[in-house]
C-alpha cells in the first residue's frame, strides 16, 4: 500500500468545501480533538476521545495492513512552546491503536525542524505562505528514528496491567503505558534532530 492515511483535525482541515475535498482526496481521516484557546486555555471543543468513529476506522485500516500517519501531540505547537515541548504528552489514541490492532503495528518516529520558519503558525495567509516557499531558501531538517516493533512491548505492558489493575481501569492504563513508550522514543529523536538542525543552520550562516 503506497499511500498513507493520516489523522486530520476537523477544526482545521474540514472547515470549508475546498479543504474537505483536498483532505478527503489526500486520505485524511477527520478527528474530533480536544481544543483549547492557545491564549486563555479555555476549552473550545471537548473532542471525541479514543473511541470516536475515526479511531475505530483507523483501527480497521491497521488491521488490513494500511499505513497511518499520526500527529501524536494532537495540536499545533507554537514557536514559543518549543523549549518546553517535551512536557506535552502524546494523545492516548496512539496507545489504543497499538493495543487493539490484531497485529501490533511497527512505529516509525519522525521529527522535523524548520517548518516554523517556512510556514509560521500565524493566521492563514496564502500569499505569505507562497512567498516563504518560493522565496529565500530555508533550512529544514527531518529526522527518522529506528522502527519500533511493539509486539513484545505490547504483551509486556498488557501482562503488567493484568497483574496490578482492576478491570475498569486496565484498558486506559494499557493505552497510557504504550503511548508513554512512543513518547520517550519520539522526544529522544527530537533532541537528536534539534541538534542536527542547529548544526546545519550554523553551517549555512558561516558560508
């Protein structure tokens, strides 16, 4: 299967007919996520949780062997948050997809640096975006980590939770523990990619 599916936020990617057509054509899966105002922290949308229909659909895709791309933080990260980004926990839907798929999926961590400069998270401005893309060359760094085979890790976590957790809480704990494993690997890749990106920037500026 050559083309990936990707989880996409309803409040960003499906707000107009044009956007909806584009992301549907690009195999976007609409997700109802919890959204807060980035200034006040006020809750805007509660979201659909780990059991919403789009997550069930994603699980079906994994079970037939499809590739799903996930933005596991489930939100836009603003430039001023970069220094504390590792404090942001990943969404537990990641853990659900790992825990409940028929065959544990292989996880491929990916981290990128430099898109803040190429396409800042300011209010949408198509002309400005085109200017950034076609204007002065920008430095982008993309790090790809080692594939994570979750088969043995999933069994280990499930066995631990069976021994120490009452049944009502077991499912959520399994999701949380598996998500935490992915989070540690992803943020370790972040540190490595950030360092490489800074080295590349220094190299560009000293030419």
